[in-house]
């Protein structure tokens, strides 16, 4: 299992700002993480149900769907790795499934990433048992790759996280233990990762398409999940489409 830190896309300038060591120093903490849902100051969480039982909420770092109101022991989904459209700015975006994080301080998650540094996109995949630091998978990732993933809790805090890049032909399974996990939410998310200073700029990923999204073995739409818009103040950063068939949707980038 790779222990490479998720810092390969950081520019020298950002390293100086964050005080991080150079890439490859595995003993140091990563410069950024995928964190629990942060409610936007301009929005609210758990608003009244809309048509079909879907609720609308706003977050400063998440866009996608999050189911709450039950005990969740499994979540799964498939997605296509978006293409990063880079400028000279250093930006970040991740696409993942997980348990917890919506109203709790841990997230058990795995997914893929595209970050921009020096005008070039960097692609990779990872798992994270937040608040522990994320760990990269060594498999190659390219835009357009098809991912399938699942996170399952089998009792006594034992989690199995599986991520497969069916295009590149690799699959990774990790078993970890986290005692006293809330198991209070299941989510399928596009995220702007965070550093110690807050939410980082979001990579222009165009549109991320998710399919076969399930929670506890059922379509995620069966749980009246939140449709989450990512926004910072009055700036909308990413929007989430309605659910198709209760288990498919897309997230569209709007602003870094």
C-alpha cells in the first residue's frame, strides 16, 4: 500500500504558504484533506423537503447527495473521472463516496482527484479515514477513466473501502478500524478539498457524472437525501442535478 502523501500537485508557492515539506517525505502530514461537510454562511442545511422528498442544502466544500436519518453501513457508486481544465492557478477537486461527515466529525471515504499545478492537471486516487490523513493509491488515473467504489462497515468499527479503476484495470481494497463512528450519513460527493487555512480553490472539472449511487443497498434517492450546492458567499462553485432513477446525477463546476 502506498503511503505517498497527497501533495504531488502543490506548487512551491503553496508549500511556502502552508509550511509543508517537499513531496515524498512520507512522515509529514499532507497539506490538504477531504473533510466533513462545511455549511456555507450564505446557505443552510437540512432545508424543507422538495418534490420527491429531495431536500436542498448549501455547503462551502461539498456538492452532490448526502443521505441522513438512518444508520448507514454501506454506500456505493460509479463515476467517470472528469478532465481538469487548468489555468496558471493552483486548484483542487475530488470525487468520492463515503459514510459519515454530514453532521459528524469523521468520514470514511475513497475516491479520485484532479488538481492543477503550473497549468497542468494531476490525476490520482486515494482513501481517507478522516480525521486521519489521506493515502494515495499507486494505480494510474487518466481523464475518462471509469471508477466503481464501495465503503462498508461490517460491525465493531471495521470498514472495507474498495476502489476500482476499470479502465486502467486496477482495484484496491483497504480494511481499517474506526471505533465509535456515527454511521449517520452516506454520500456521493464532488468536493473542494481543504487545508489548515480553509477550503481550497476548486479545479474546473466541467461535469462529473455519477451512477449506481446506493446507500444500504438501496438507491440513494430512497432516503430523501440532500441535493447539495457548493457555494462560498454569493458565489456558486458547483451545482448538483436532480436524481435520475433515484441513483444517477451529475455535478457541474461553476467557479473556483
